[in-house]
C-alpha cells in the first residue's frame, strides 16, 4: 500500500509540474475602442489621426509563479503587431503564474547581433516590412506610422512615422502582479492602449522620424508614464478573437505589399491571391487566423484579390501592386 501511495504521489507531482505553453495575449485598443488600421481616431489634443502600421518588440520576460518562484525567459522575444493578439513565449514547468514583467524594446546584446544571427521566422530575423535599420544600428524598438490632420478639416492627410532606434529607448515595463493564472496553458492577457504611446507628441511636427531623438524617447517614456500596458480582466479566450474580420494593406513596399489581417475565426485559413481575371497566382495553406501576409511573388502593376477561407469563413480583399 505504501508503494502504491508513493507511486500515486509521484504521478500527481509530475502531472502538476508538466510543461505548459506560456501565451501572451495582447488586446490592442485606442482609448477603450478596439484598434484597427485605417480608422480615424482623435489625439489627446483633439486632432484626427489614423494608423497604417503599429509594431513593437518586447523582451526580458520574467514570471513569478507557484508561490513566489522566479523564472527568467531570456530567449523569449515578441514582435507584436496591432492586428495580432496571440504570442507564445515558450513551454515551461509552471502551474500558476502570479506576476509578469518584461521590457519594451530589444535587450542590448540582441540589439547588436543583427538579423542574420537568427533563423527565418524568429522575431529578430529579417522582417518585411523591415524592423531594423541594418547592423550595427540595431532594431526599430517600435514602428508607429500613420496620417495626422494638419489642416483642421478632420481628415488625416499628413504622413508621420515614429520609428525608435537605440539602446537608450529600452524601457522596463511596470510589473503586473496580483495574477493567479492557471490551466492547461498559461494565458496572460494585457490591454495595449496605442493612444497613450503618442500622448503629448506633436505628430504634425514630428514628420518622418527614424531615430533615438526626443519624439521617440517620448514614446518609450509614455510606455509607463501613460500606462500603455494594463492588466486585462478578460481571460475568456473566446473574446480574444476578432468579432469581425479586419483586413488592411500596408503599401510601404508598393511592389510587394503586406496584408495585415485579423479574421473572425479561430482556426487556420487557406490564403489565395488572384488577378482580376480570376487566375490563381499564389496559394498558402494552413495560415494563422491573424497575421501579416507578405506578397513575396513578383506581380505586375495592377489590382489583385486576396482570399482567406476555411470551413467557417471566406473573406476577400482588393489590393494594388505598383512598380
């Protein structure tokens, strides 16, 4: 009987400490409204603004778990896009998470290695559109691109680009404590208020700013001063997915646009690209239901349609290629 009890206790211990996926869920918003590209919002100063690209790096993750134990995750990097909510941080021996901390940006060592040091598909490998200004300058810790109204007519019309470069922009995000997150996977949920990143920044005057200068220092400082990241009470994963499909074309590379999408489905999709004659040109199967789809085939100048589909959904979107 003692042997049996020992075996049962051992099995129970192993089960409770089985490795689990640690997932970070980021709900992007603009002052409480669900964020989407191309939508016109209002800055704190009352000026109309819209966005066509918001991406940023997170690193330096650390968990407090199972009664105050600390777990550093130095190999976990997130390249977040405002149209994507779910990110896997790794697989760890964790039962319950009580606190989370991380950095906004890329740690010093990784920031000076260059994109060629990482395998394809890694957040720090070469991206399209680019998330770096080539070695040794380092990564864009964030990219916030859009249009700002400089005429007062309520229509965003002037380009701005805030792309932060340099180790001095790295920020330790305020720790999130008081959690008690457990389950078959650990699902950590945060709200991300994009409006706070641009708080008190004159976007009309900022123009195109790819630097570590005052405007981009302000963005990094706002990460905590304006509390961009906050704990989300929303832990039901059904609510983390889009209620309606959102598809947007980023034309930073007009000859090879990137399609940002977040679809109203929870399962993988097939992606097809057609010309206006209905000829199938590109096909990719089993793609995520939210992501950034790069048109990596040379297409002639003209209009095309991209179609996302699975058993539950079919969504099409028209985009343009310019050479």
